C-alpha cells in the first residue's frame, strides 16, 4: 500500500530540494554555472534548492546533469525509493550502474521474453529484484576470486607475457 503522506507536495518538494541541493554541492561547481547550463534562472535555482519552488521534471533532470550526476537514474531512484537512498547514491558507481541498467532493461525484457512480456505478473517484481541483486553479488564475488587468482599467479610465477 502506498503511504499517501509520502506523496504530499510539501514532503516531495523538501526531499527533491535536498537531493538537488546535495547534487549541486557535491559537484564542486558554482550555482551560476549550473543555472546557466541547466537553462534555469539563478534565482529559480536558489529557490528550488531551498524547497521554495518545485522544479519541472526537465529542470530537475538538467540540474542533476549539470551537477555531473546520472540524471535519469537519480530521478527514477527518487520516485521509486525516496530521497534518502537517492541522496546516498549520488556520485557513486551504483547510480551509474542503475542508470544504464534501467535504460537497457525494457529492451532486454522485450528481446528475451518476446511475446511472454505480456505474461509477466507484478507480484514477481520483488522476487526478481532480489534474484538480480543476488546474481550481481555472485558476479562480483566471482570477479574478486579471479582477480585474487590472477594476482597469486602473477606473484608466484613472475610476469606473464
């Protein structure tokens, strides 16, 4: 069930302002540069970053992009997971992974599932998300084992060439 209090305009504006403010601060760029690149008046940017003004979707994407973030991933995370997780993931590899993953997922689902794409049930989403996360964790573990093995091989046998 959706918590309607979390969908209140005041809460959303506050959380989005916090996300955008943090993105701008982490960017190391001055606000005038970001406003100019995002095609938003500097006063409108200031009011947006303190939560006095709600940005359009396009403005939020452009502010995030101008701040050097993964704009689509950050906005999707914001909509799906809320402001806290999204803010924690700013400027991380997982945010960039999420951007590319979400961009690729619809096409991959259509290619792999074909006509079965219409048979997918919403109730499978949570379990599928956990399977994907487990698959990714296993992949990372496998790469770490290979790196360790390669390091042991290089260390014991000298240089390979």
